[in-house]
C-alpha cells in the first residue's frame, strides 16, 4: 500500500512525541511492505511564528492532499494564553480543521491496561472486571454549531444557545458506532436525554430505527446522567457508547481518566469518506516540553488508529497496540505512569519508543485487514 500522511507536530511536547510515532510508522511500513510518504506541516503556535496564522493555507493544502492527518497537540502555556501567539490557538487550528473536513464522528477509546490497573482512580475490584470501551461522539451538530446569542431584556442579561440535529447527522454517528460494535464485543449503548430534550427524542427515534438494521448487535438506550454514573460505578458493562456532540465531549473526558493517564489516550475524527484526523487528546504539556520525558504512547496509538480506520490496516494497527502492551508488561514506564514497583523501569520518551519498536519487530505478520467505514 502507498499512502500519504500529513504530519502536523504542533506545539509543546507535540514535536517530541510525533518524532517517536513516526519511527513506529516507518517500522510498520518496512515490516509489512507499505510506503507511507510523510509530509510535514505547521499548526498552532509554531505556525504563528512563521506565518502569523495558527492554520496557514500551506498547512490546509498539505492536509487536503494527504490520505490522513496525524496531528500532535497545539496550545501554549496557561500564563501566556492572552498573547496573540496563543489566543484562540486551538479554535483557529484544530477546530477549523474539523469544520473544513466535515469530520462527522469522533472515536475515543478508553482502556485500562492490566499492567497499569493500580493507576486507575477506580476501586481495584471494579478495575479487575476489565475496562475497554469506545465512545463514538457525533461532531457536526448540537449546540456547538447552533445560533449563540447574548442580549439584555427588562434590564437583565440573558444568553441562548441553539442545539439542533438533523436525522442524517444522527444516522451517520449511529451507523459508525454499530460498525465499530460489530468489530468489538457486539454491544452498543446509545446515550441521550430523551426524557427532557427534543433533540434527544429525535436522536433516540433515529437510533432505534438504525438498530433494526443490526440485529447481531446488542442495543440499549441510556439517559446521559445515568451513563455518567455508570461510567464510574461499573464501566466494564460498556463496549461502544454513541452519543451527541455535547454529551460525547463530557463523557469521553470522564472516560479518559479511567486508565490513569492522558498519556495513554488516543482519538480519531472521521468524515463520510473515511478521511481522518488522529490526535492524542492530552494537550501540549508545555511544562515538560523539551525535557524528553513525555509519554509517546498516546501519539503512537493515534497512529495505530490511523492505520486501522483510514487505511483499513487492521493487522498493522493491532501489531502496534500489542507492542505497546508488551512494553508495559515488561515494566517500561515514563514518569507519569511510574509507581516505583521493583519490576518497573523508568524511561524517557525515546527509551519507551525503543521498547515498543523491539516488541513490534517480534510481532508475527497477519494479513487480515478490513476497513471500518463511516456511512455516507
């Protein structure tokens, strides 16, 4: 396979961990006989320094010509957010990309690795049941894209935010979630607030209609407040969760805490043509930038998702995931996941990647590849 990947390292620890993820991509290409052409572009503060823009036309052009986008993290120090270089940096870069490419769904896996169970904030008996879930968040509807208004009436300030959904928007997200569930453990939970919100009533109605097309997948509806409680009370009950833009924003961040470190979290945003942007959701971590201690696993797992969802390379993606887990089983830990146990080996960014690459080399080649599609 020959594909072009737009690589956007970003700011802070972004370039450091992206460099490590690229090493893994190159190793996969060599091992499995692919050609991945990597074209680099700037976004965020690094782009502002050169172009005076957080998302220059050159970067947008490179992303348009690529077959997928591997994105780092953008943003500056909290103390400098008022400066032109950093003000609205995320909004002007990553959110603009999402809108430009009409990314319809966001995929956020949350898995507690057996080797890192002690890091989870949950009680050991809950973690021991196994936590491995995927949240599918609709990305182009809801209050994020509705009318926003502030005004004064009768001497009092007021504000309104319009939440709007179309039938087709709901269908795209729910179909994508069912396809994911089919490839996992065959269970889908649709989350809404249908007892109060009209948009949620439509969401549930459409989701149930789509569910009739997937009799092989166990399906249930759940109210969002109950889902938030269940994520803490018994997250092992979930396989795939599909929900609206706002609820997905909140629930995916809650689920990201379960593994114990954002350095282990990856994400994918896909449009109807399966063009995707892949990024770690943990941020640019400016406080540790340049120290070589950042955890590269989130960026590496984002690259694994890219291979799986945009290129249909299931075996290659699984090889990366297995190499990460094998490295954790061997005790390799960057600082934020190091607990001081005797068997652990505290390592820096590059050393963690070196361990992953060694285990990737050991992984047997599989040829079972199948593309996951976001319905048109």
